[in-house]
C-alpha cells in the first residue's frame, strides 16, 4: 500500500455544547435534510399535477412529520433486527438504547412506507401516488446523513491504495475508501438530480417511486463493494453484505413496478 494518503479532516462531531445539551453535526444533517424536504415538497404542492389530487401544504406537513417519525422508529427497528439480532435476543432492551447509535436505511424506508400507506388511505389516494410525490424529497436527506457519518468517522470503507484513501480515527492503521462520500454523491445528489429531472413532467403513476427504488438500490449495492462490512456480520451468502441483500429486493421491486406502472388505471381525481 502507498505511503501517502489524504488526511482525515479534524472536525469535532459536536458543533456546540451547552451543559448536557450538545448540537452535533450528524443531528444537524438530519435537520437540514428535513428542511429541504419541507421546502421542496411545498413547491411541489403548488403544481397543478399535485394540487389537483389533493396535495395541500397542510396535508404535506402532516405527511412529512409522520414520515420523519417513521424514519426514526423504522430505522432503529431495522438496525436491531437486520444488524444486531443476536444481541437483541440476549438483551431485548438494546432496542431502546438509542444513545448507543444504530440506524438502518432499509428499516427507515419500511417505516416511511407504512406511514405513507396510512396517509394514502386517509387522502383517498393510492400508495403509488403518494410515493411518487415523496420519492424526490428523500435523497438530499440521505446524502446529508452520509456526510454526517463521514464527519463522525464511522461506516468507513475497505482498505485501499487509491490516491484519495484516508486513515479514519476508528478504522485502524490502514488507508480506506471514504465510502460515506461515495454514498453521499450517489444516493444523495445524483439520485436527487435524476428524480427531480424525471418528475418535471407527469409520468405513469408509480414510475417515479420505481425510479427511486432502482436508483437507491443500485447505488447502495455498488457502494457496498467499497464499504467495510459490519464487523458482527461480515460477508454473507455469495460473499454479499447485508446492505446488498437488503438492496437487491428494492431493485427487483423497482424494475417490476416500472414495467407494470403503465398498465395501472389509477384515476387522478381531486380529493373532496
């Protein structure tokens, strides 16, 4: 391995601390992602293609708030069940040990889908219609969250000798891929630009959501080749990581929905 590598930026994960209360970069990233989703979603509510089916700013605010709750609850449940299940069997109380960290995107995704299904029924819309509206709002928050992971020096990549390799404070004495930044670029910025471009025009119901499933699933599957597998799990069947096994169904579901969407007969009628 080459002797030279990039220096990991010495950024204090805590921005400011007042007694027992601390503002952390990771938390700020979540807040910024939420604010961006709120801003972009309100813009979309003003477009005819969405306002005509009942998307008001008031309804959107409710959906966004409960989606955030779904992210937190689903993310924690997913992390414990997907990545720490053996530990959970020994100590069920670990599920509530939020201070120890641990969130799963795939768990958070399932949490949000559950919330959206409830709101879709309440708004007299299909889950696919609601999903098409929400999908473009997520990537920026995902990308900012990965930047938070980078600042925390966690979820680093595999050992490498590429010129931009870094030695992370908690990653041992070896240079590694800054895979958090790969994820921020692919799952965050690139996916947002793709969805923002595609959703500029009316599309077959379900296709925007399908593009999110395919785009995120493929981005995560590829980056997992550069990201260090979770120590307690390592490589699973066929040498795949847990992240890849959880992303594969997203890709397949997205492809199936993309192909099936034009056949759906969903009426875009305004909600009374």
